[in-house]
């Protein structure tokens, strides 16, 4: 018989694969290999756990395990095949919710089992140490809090990213609002959950506490995400990802699974780091994201200026003489699904005019971290042409043509003024380019509600219309030169 202690080497291998995979996810070129390492690590952890349970307890539920694996694999395959790249933010939000739900259900199962046997340790059937019992119940409560909050918050985030809820063929938009009484209710709800966790540890045989924790945690997740609008969605998605990892770490502590603790801690820590990076990119504090409205919840500036639009042939003639072009994608590119036309434009500039073409990526462009990278990768844009904001900004003064597709707040010079909602937010220095071309449906303000002076500068040309349609016309005009 295999020594169960030897099987812990499987957990060590799994943890190593998770760490190396996470490291590789830091660069688009190595991200696919990082995903493969992560999958190998998870497969190793699952196999090790199943074998260990079989040896230690004589596990008899193989049909349920195989059924769960097959069902989960089928759901994951269908989602992966059907989702479009523009729908990746919703899918990521949903996966975060699934992770939280898995941890919450394990915690719930453990709680109900312990309620049935009182102070007896389910592992060996002998009375548990009071301190150990206390710590376990606190961990169960925290896992339930974070898990259920992540599930409901992620589902609401997915619906917001999707645009609303479809009922009988009609879309009902999910709200973005922050009434003054909502924050006190959030605080009261959070304090109530912690009180219930304490009561469940003091009186572990009361099942009511467990269900109250589930209900209030689910409600808290909805209330946290409800007021948050589109501009803050990259922060929310990365935060929910972190919370799903934290819930998994708590669950690993409850059931004594070391690899779950390691994997959950890695996801939780990396998600928090990414969350703070997103906050820094928007010059926002996390507490402001969670408890204060931004832009969309306040008043928007009224437009008093006008701008005459240009046509695709004018832009094509200017592009003919450009030696360097920087393309700045925004959420409008994702909405119009014009990434392939953008890639064609870059190829035409390189082939016909021998122009140097680069793509400038703002950290919070789109609706999830790396949204623009994902879309451009789908269009087969080389990774080495995707340049982060801090690296590309010094190159704008030497840029002959800056082409912006559907960006607004991330290119608004008002952020340098030190006043208003955008004050201090790092932006792309597009206004320093020699010529700026902006593809946008109109002169409407961005989510922050601030008018953009760049639209009205003499060197700025506006192509009003759908991103995909205007890029198609621009490419056709370039071919006719």
C-alpha cells in the first residue's frame, strides 16, 4: 500500500506548477504556456486528492466524481467554444463566481456535517479540541462570507458587463446607482455577518446561524457591485478574482488540504496586486471604488462645442506620409468588434507605406484587465507591438499619426488639470502626437462625465460612426491611393 505521506509530493508538484504558471501569465507571449501549467497543476491536485481519499477512507463515490468531472468539463467546453472575444469579461466574471461558489458549498457541507455531530472531530470521531473547533468554525464562516459574496457579486458584474438581464426577449438594464443610504446598509450587513460567525463558533449546533450567513453574504455581494459602473469594472473583476482565491484558501484550511491553501493564497494575493495596479491606473482608491460613485453616478458635462467630422479619404491621404503610427484601442473597439479591421489597417500601413506601427495599451481600457490585449491577440497582432502606457507615452511627440478607436477617458487631457473626476488619472499622451484621428460615434463624454478637449483641437480629425464601419472605409480608402 502506498504511504499517504508520499502522495503529498503530488501536492508539492501541483503547487510548483501553479507558481510557474502564474509567473508566465505576466506576459502575453508566455500566457498560453502559463495556462497549460495551471491546468496540469490542477489535474495533479485532483488526482492526488482522489487517490489519497481512496487509500485513507476507501472512497466509494467514483461515479459521482467522474460524473462531476464530465459535467464540469462539458460546461467549460461549451462556454469556451461559444464565447466571443468581446464576451471574455463576462466569462471571467462568471468563472470568478464559480470559484467562490465551489468554496462556499464545501464550507456549507462541512458546517452541516459538524452541526450533526456536535463537538466531535469528523476525521477520527473523537471530541475535538475546543480551540481547534473555534478556529474551524471561524474559517467556515469566513469562507461562506467570501464565497457567497463572490458568487452573487460576480453574477451581477457579469450582467452589468453584458448590458442587462434578458427576460422574454427584452433587455432590462442592471442599475448603476449609489443612494446615500446604501453604504450604511453595507457596513451593517458586514458587521451582522461577523456577529453571526462569532455566534456560530459559540453555539455550533444552531443551523440558523449558517443559513443567515449565507443569505446576508449573498446580499452583501449584490450591494457591493450594484453601484459600480463601467469605468471601475476592471477593478471589480480583478477584486472578485482575488476574493475567489481567498475563499478557496479558507476552504483548504477547513478541510486540511495544503494545495488548496497554496493555490487560493496565490490567486488571492495576485488578484489583490492586480486590483491595486488597476486602482493606481485610474488614480482611485479601492475604498472609493467600493463605496463611492464615479462619473456615471454623478452629473455629466453638457456639450456646448461642435466639431466638423472628416471622411476616410482625408485620413488616408494623411496616413500616406506617416512614418510612425500609434494605434490606441478603447472599449469602442470591443463594442464594434473592429479588432480585425484595426489589424488590417496596421498591415496596410506597413506594407504600402513602410510605416512603423505600434499599439498603445492603457491598463484600464475595456472592461477587464488585459481586455485590449485579448482582442488584439485574437486578430493576430504580434505581442511585441503591444506597448504598455508607461513605455509608449514618451514616443507620442515623435508620432506622425495617432489613431484612436473608441477611447475617451483614458486619453482625456483634463486628467492633467488636477480638477474633476479624472484628476490625476494616468492617461495616454495622444494629444502630443502631430496628428490625431479619433473614431467615435459622437462627441459624447466618457464614463467620468468630462468633456474631452482633444476632440476640438485643430490637429484632431474625427471620424464619426461605428468603429468597424469606419475602419473598413479607412482601409478601403488606403487601398485606393
